[in-house]
C-alpha cells in the first residue's frame, strides 16, 4: 500500500467491538419483529435440544437399565419428538433470520448509495474511484455474509450456550460449575486473538481497497500506458500493491492456523475429562447414570457452539472492520452540510442574469483559486473565459452550479443570492457540456431524456436541430437502441452531439460550454460547432474554448490570471490592444499552433 493511500484510510472511524456491533444492528430497524420471531424460534430449538438431552439420561437409567420396555418406548418417542421440534425451530428460525438479514443488507446498500448522491464534489476530488467502489461493493458483500450466514450461526451458538449452561447448573450445580470453569481457557484464547485478528482484517480491507483503486487507475490510464510502452512498470507497481495485500492475508491465516485448533482442543478437553472422571463417579456411586449421560449430551451441545464462535470470530472481526469502513463513509459531510441549508427560494424560471461581487474562493487554506472576482452578465449574453490552466476559469463556473462553496463575496442569479436558491432548481436552469461527454449504458431514449418527460416526437425534433438525427440515420440507431458503457459504440463527435441534444431537451436558461468542441474528429467538428451555435440561441452562455471561431460568437471575454479577473472586453478590442494580457497569451499560443488560443 502506498503512502498516498494511507492518509485517506487512517481517517476511518475506529469503533470498539460493541459499538461496531450496535452500529451494524442499526440497519435491522424495520425487520426487528422478524428478528424477534427468529430469536424466539432459535431459543425454542435450544430448549428442546436440552430437554432431549435430559430425556436421554432418563431413558438410559429408568428405561433401558431397568428393562422397562414401555417406559423405554415412551422416553424414546419423547426424544425423537423433541429432536424433530428442535430441527423445525432451527430451520424456520434461520430462514426468517435470513430474510430479515437480507432486508438489513438492502438498507445498508441503499444508505450508501443515497449518501453517495449527497456527497459534495470535493469528496470525489480526493477519493480514488476504486476506493469508493470498494466501499459500496466489497465492504458491503462482507457485511452481507455476516448478516445472511454468520449472524444466524452466532446467535444460535450464543443462545445454545446460555440455555445449555443454565440447564447444566440446574441439573447439578457442582458439575455444571466445573464444566463451565473448564471452558474459561478457550474463552481467554478466543478473546486474546480478537485484537490481532481485527488489526490484520483492517489491514486486509485497506490493502484490498488499494488494489481496486490502483486497478481503476490503470484501466483509466491504459491508453497512456500502451502509448508510452510502460506495461512493465505498471505491472511492477501493481505487483507491489498485491504483495502488500498478500502479506495481510498470510498474517490472518497464521493467526487462524494456531488459534482455531487450540480453541477446538481447549473446548473438547472438558468433555474428555468429564467422560473419565464422570464415569468413575458413576462406578463409585457419587453420580447417577442419568445425570452422567445427560451431562455428556449437554457438554456436546456446549462444545458445538463454542467451536462455532471460535470459527466465526474471523468473520465477525472482518464484518466489524468493514462496519468501520461503512461508518466512515456515512459520516462524511453531505453537500447540504458543506454548502448550508439556507436555500429556500424555488423560482419557476430564470432569465439568466449572473453577477459576481468580490468573490473569494479556496479549496483549502493552502489553495486559493479565486481572488476578488467581480463581473456582471446580462440575460442572453455570451461570455468567453480565457487564461492559463489553473487560472480559475473552471472554478468560476463550478461556483455558478454550486458544486463548491466560496468563502467571501456574493454570487447572484437574476438578482437572487445563489445561496438562497434551492440547488436542484438552480441546477435545472444550468446546462453543462464538458470536453468529455458523459454517456450512460442505457437505451438512447434514456440517455437523451436524462429524467425529462418529453414525447418521442419532441425528442426527435431536438435531434434534428442539433444534427444528431444524422448520426441516428447513418448508424441505424433508434430511440430504443442500446448505448454501451461510456458510449463505446459512438465516436467522440457523436457522443458530444448526444450531449448537446440532451442539453437542448433540458432547455436551460444558462449554458456552460467547457471545451465542448475540443477533441472532436474532423468529420464531426463542423456539425458539432453548428449544434453548439443552435443550442446557444436565447441563452446566457459561458464558454471556455480553444477555437477562435467559438470565441468570435462571444459578446465579451473574461481573462483570468492567477485567480484574478485581469481583463474584460470584446474579443476584437482585446486583440487590438498591444498591451492586453490576453493579446500576449494569444500571440504566444499562435506561434505554436494556428488558430489555437489560450484557454
């Protein structure tokens, strides 16, 4: 595991076993009635099993030893009936428990996904994609195994221990105490390995998350790895991550390799000692045969749950470790907590007027990105943004969509403080087209509508407006056609046309184009550019673009320099001024490639 991964993982919520278990059981709310029925049936199963053990002693002493056939048949029938009842109680108890457990796991998955949708953008800026996927999938899978299998076995074992121990003490207090005391070494060993197992399970989970993060990184960077020919380097890097994961797995297996056999031996030892000493007691007359046989049977029933607990301690600790990870994920502050809860205005429509007043913004105390930015945009105006990479262009537009918080100043839309407008209403009024078009694995209709409610005729009319209808015709696509993951069956230009059509269907008042015409193959460059011009009609537009043709359509250009607004003016005016900062940037870029301009 790399040192870069470790700081994120060290922020995990550390929970003691009992607190972690209680946190885990929070998700049983809504199924606690079923859990109660299941526990009642499992308790009944243990009680009937104890009664069967006690009846076995009576069968031996009062039936078989005395040669009383009628009494033997009676006791034997009672044992069979009790064992059958125990089996039925166990079956239905575990079945109901499984249903309640799976419902609890569904609540965990729903809670994680719901929280994922509420997290602010800065969370995703700092967390690798693979780590987030691990939280929502692998960590919950482990908890599902605990709920669906381990929890039933563990509860059954605990109930059996309590019932059997109570029965032994009631049957013969002295012998019961001796047998219970003989189990203490096994309990001590089980408790002593708890912390080491928890530690290495935690390390195993952390390093497994690192593998997924690294794998996601390599998959996303595969084109670069191939083009640079660094497959051998990437393989060594990935192998190092796997070796760290393997180390934790080996440590867990080492603990289990000596602790489990030792615990099984210690739990079996009291039974072996009782058979010897108890048999001597029967021969000497200090112990009746009925009690002797009943205690052997009860000791067996006591031994079995002890072995179950020792075997499941690994799964329990793994589940508790993943509970920490899920808890850590769910305590991350939501976007509402980060951006505030004062947003109460719900405008039915927006004109598109935008005003920045002395806005200061920093992602953290060490990274200030905007300093005293002020400008006003009229409704329907087209504004270009220019400047070097990292000068604050994209951050400015991110503030407009309320993706991040600004620390000082005011930001108004249609004269309203942006912090008082409900974010969902504001974001519906803003359409964003990025350099990389986002396409989902879904039918074309769903990709175009993206939750909107529009007739097929209206959707097809929007496709004709943007030129996407040509793509549909040439590629033989219909609204029912499947689009592959990340739009793999579409070219970059076709994906961008789809994205522009989606924005046209959404019909926003404010349009943000962030390098929307970059990385488009020549065949579709003209079509996409024409589609951009059509989508911009009647809307307030903010455009970050390399292409001179795109910026020519802008009414004014905002030129950013190291987080400050350096210049504002029409493109022609900025280019005509030899002392203009924008003119310097333009001339420098023109030397490298015409007609590319700084962005």
